[in-house]
C-alpha cells in the first residue's frame, strides 16, 4: 500500500526546494524563443487556483490554462499522497515570465493550491490487517483493537497497489498492548511505520433500541445488541436478553446503554392500596376473601395484605392480577 502521512511542516521546506530545482531546470532548458519573448497567439492565459494532479510532477498546463505547446512542461514536483502544496504569487509570476505566458499576478494574494490525487485508508482498514495477524497469534476472534492514534489516516496515490504488510509484531498477552511494524511500497521506496494499540475482549450485551419510559413493557423488538469491553462490564449488568423480555422499566432507560438488573422488574400485578382477592386452598377446602394491598408487587412476590374482614395483616404470594395466595399456616387470618 503506497502510503504517506500528512505532515505539512516537515514537507514544506523539502517540497519548496524541489520546486526551485525543477523550476530552474525548466528555465535553463526552456526554448530560447520563450525566454526571448516569443508571443502567444492563443487565448489569454488564466490561473487555475485549485488543481489535483495524479503524476509525480506538476506541469505548466496544470497551473495555467491556455498554456499552448508548453503545457506539458514540468515546473515542480507534485506533493506526496495526502499532502498539499501552495504556489505563491511571486513564484507564479516568475514561471509565467520564463515561459512568456503573458500573465502577471494582480496581487500578492494570488496562489495555486496543488493536491495529489490519492486514496484515503481509514483506521478501520489498518485495524483489519492488525486483527487478522493478532488472531493468528491466538487472541479471541471476538476481541477488538484500539489504536493509540485511533484517528490515524494513511494515503496512497490513486490507482496504487494498497498492500500493507506486518513485518514484526510484539503482543503483551497479559496487558493487552501491542506494537506492530508495518511496511508498504511507497513513492520513494519501502516505507515503514510503527503502530501501537491494545487488544480488548468484548461481550455482546442487549440494550434498548429506543428510549423506554417507566412502566413500559419491554418486548423483543425493543432490544438490539452492542459490544462492551469485558473489563468494563459490571457484575449486575444484564447479558441475556431473556432477562429483559416481558419486564417493565422501574425508571426511564436510555437507548444503547448496558442495563442493570435494578433498572427492570416483572410487571406489577398488584399495586399498593388496590383491592386483592386472597385465596387459601387445601385438600379439604378452598377459601377466599378480600383484602387491601399494603405494597405493590409482581407475580411471585410476597407482599403484605390487610384482611378487610378481620383487619389482620398477612403475607401472601401474588399469583395473578389482583390475586394472592396464602399458605395454610395463615388459615385463621382468613376467618
């Protein structure tokens, strides 16, 4: 993968020296008729303020329109892939004069910005190469990697063979960190870069696909899955979607966030202060009476209920909406 990383400060001096060299060469070897003042019969020459080039050099016709037969004359080196170069007004004026283009800068603010036609290689593509190698080294295929510079971008000349190779890899299995030496065939021969990062095991957990309000019943369509680093997964976080389906939210649950067991509960079948049918069933008899719930609860919860006939407070298990069952040990409380 022919790649370069943008670094304008480092490249500026180097690129400008190349511009000066190639300009002087062009001036020395330009046809004598051009230096002597040969006039052009074509349409007036104009400046192309923004240009994109695909070759290693910038030619006269890239910078000036209507450059005539001199349009193919190289006047500067093109910037590397992913980089830009700026030609200022004095430089442009000297080039135009050398080739007798009949153009002069109107002000010192005129300039030409040159960009190299290139392909952007995002960090995800770099991670893909690294993860394949790390899996071969024995990491869990479900792991994810994070680069020290996660916004890293590499650039390759358009149409180049974008083939990155990992020449060396050092991986700390206990700490999870790695250092990789990656190489590719760049514009100026083999290029090398060192990439640092870490490997994290991840677990897929169910989260809400939308905001769930308090009291809403959670269904399967409300759930989607996200990956969470295993070392960030708290003990009380829900990892099985069956622990969510059919549950109700105790409070508002935000979307795309891991859910704690304390945030959901089974749907309430008895609310505090509501009327409850209290049932007692034995092999010999079946009794029922009315009571008032002193607290709310879901199926299977044991709540306190006041018997409306005797004002006795008993404990009963909720078995359905507005229904609770007592054991034979509270038989007297039913009477």
